[in-house]
C-alpha cells in the first residue's frame, strides 16, 4: 500500500477509503493512513517540507472504509467535536457489518456499558457497576442473509472504542474474521466491518456533506452481490 484512495479533497478536507490492515496512525516503523496521506499531499501539492494532516477520528486497522482527515488546524478544531456528538450537527457514520449467525430482528438497538481492559488490549462489557464504564449504543437494520451469516447496517450512537465489534460479540453474533472478539470464522481480508457512509458539517462552508466508500469486492464475492442492491 503506497497510495491513498481519495474520495474527496479540498483545501480543508482529505476524505479517503482506508483499506484493511492499515493503522490510522501510530504504527511504529510501518506505513499508516496519516503518513500516506502526508506523502500524497507533498506530491500532489508540491509541498516538499512538513505537511499538516490532522486526525479527527480513527478506524481500527482491520476495518476498511471512509474516513476524513483535516488539512488545516482550524479544520481539525471544528471537525473533532463533531465526532464526539452523534446527533444534531455531529458526524453521522454508517457501517456495514457481516456477523456470524442469523439475526432475526429486522431493526433495533444495542445498549451496553463498556470499559477498557488495558492488560488484554481490548474493550469489555461491564456486567456489574464500574466507575470506568461508559454507555455504548448503536442502531441496526437487517440487510439480508448468506448461509449462516447476517449482513447488517449499523449506526453507532456513541463513539466508544471497538464498540460495534464488542457489542455484536456480546449479543452472540461476532463479526466475521474478528478473532479478538470471538469469531471462529475467517474473512478474506481484515474483518467484516466497513465504514460505508460518513456525513459531516464542512468546517468552513458549514454545509452538510456526505461521502461513501465503495463496498469491497471481497464482500460481494463472499456474500453475493444481490445483498448490496
């Protein structure tokens, strides 16, 4: 991976389609979305020196899909609060998730109290009161089935780390390929979680803008194209 897959760009935003197995930032000695994005701006904008590119939200390395980066510090300061607010003027995210088993409910909500297990480097659901637990909420809609798997459209209502992965595992339907959270089934590349659509308020024009990352071909090959039409 030496190039970023650009969905949209202007003087304030760089919106890209992140592949799986690429960290957003912070992977020592390895390419990251941030480093590749900076290289892209240096090359396309003829900026040989230091390039600013602000991280305003993250995707797990094993998750693919749309993510926005800020090209100026002012844009970053205006975008970051949107990802802490999932209503009104906040950012709106929609994921696709393929889970093991058949979810029978057509639509609904998952609500859990979650906390970070620092020793195990993962999140956990709190089954008893804990001072460090925070509420995680998401909405889902059923899209269809493929054998003993379910395709879901998922909208997080809070921004907890790994919350989609953890909450579906806790519900008994782990995301395909996600061994950290209980999946015993493989997925062609990464895990079956894709950041499909993202809507934000533009930091300078104040217009709401929506972006979409194409559904990976591996998903269509594995689950059948008819589920996505």
